[in-house]
């Protein structure tokens, strides 16, 4: 058990809801492993309380905090500066407090990239299909194109505006064209694709018996990445494995985004394997 004193540095998570977060287990295990005098705590913060919460963290010299739904965009005006990647994506999930100055980062995008490259995927000149056009898709799409991927974003017909917004952002910031298609064009979009990323919440517990992609189309995708991490093995990943596709689960992205935040706060190399194992352990307990 860690010994908490007046010198213990505090890191935190803010979101609403936060009951099922894996982050405290991942971070506290990592602090303990490296013998760091840190503690990580989750706080439920309602939208209308966000300014007070951030001001409170600043006043209390909290070393850093993660930001989850629904605060990733709303937190930006409350910070002193942004890392260029977070600024371009327009979303923050990690904040570092250096002597009262709060700087925002987006380790979601970098986390996805680390998880992909750790699996042997080399993004340059590859083609990818991303499903969904919410905040997660924005970060994922941006980083993939930045790393040289030819991208197609698919979304529901009634929300194609969101996908077009992401395409405009990428055109403006990176000078690259992104294809935007309706989900009904999925079969055509997957032909010749090297990577399929599910950036929607389809398949998330308790709706874990559904997949965003019909199983028969998965023969077209050699690598399938599902950002959903609960359940650990989504129906999409199970279906993909059956047809011989390589799969990466959301827990890898979760662990990597946590590890990158950990390194920004502590200055130490994160024990990524331990953090991933802790997240899996928590998820398995939750599933049981």
C-alpha cells in the first residue's frame, strides 16, 4: 500500500460518467512498480462544474489530469496552452500542470499510432477505412493522414457533415484529401484497404453482440482495429479473427494513451505491459 504524505503528487481523471474507468488501476500500478510518490484519482465532474474543477486543480497544484467524455473539447478554453497536435485535432485528453500553467495534449491519437506500430503496421502509403466521425475519429483520422495513410471516412448518411468537417480540417492542416462516404458504400471502400478502424461505440458493452461491419466483408481487411475496449474481444474482432485478419483491441490504445500521459507527468518511461495487464484484469473482472 502506498504511503501518502504532503509530498505525494496527485494526478486525476475528470469525466461524466467515470465509474467504469480503468485509468486509476493502470496508473497506480505503474507508480507502485516504479516506486514513484504519485497517486491517481478519478473525479466525476458535470459539464457546468468544469471551470471550477480545472481552477481547483490549478490551485491545488495537481500535477496533471486526464479528460474524458464529455469534456475533451470544453476544457480547451480553460487551459494556458496546447500541444500543436491537440490544437489541430481540437480535443484534449491529457493536461500537464507546470507550476500553475496548464498545457493540453491529445494522447488518444498518439496512443492509436503506438498500438498500430507496435503490431508491425507501417502507415506510410497504406490505405485505411475509419468508421465514424465523432471525437475519436477526428483524432484517429488526423494522425493516420499525418503519418502518410490514404484515408476514407464512412459515417451514417444523416451525419455525413461530421465526416466532411474532419476532411476539411485535414485538407486545411495537412493539405491532403480524405474520401468521405456513406456507410452503405462499405464493401467498395474496404476493397484494397490495408486497415479498418472502428471509431464508433458500436459493439460496446452491454450491446456486445453487435458489430458495425457484416462478417462477410471482413475478408477484405487484413488488419482490424476496434477502439472499443469493453468487451476486450468485441464481435467485430471475433469475426475478423475467424476470417484470418490480424486484430488489435481498444485496450491497446487505452494502455498506450495512459502510458503517454504517465510519461508527461512523471518524466519516467511507462511500464506499458503492466498498464495493459491491469486494464485487462479490470475488464475481465467487469465481464465476469
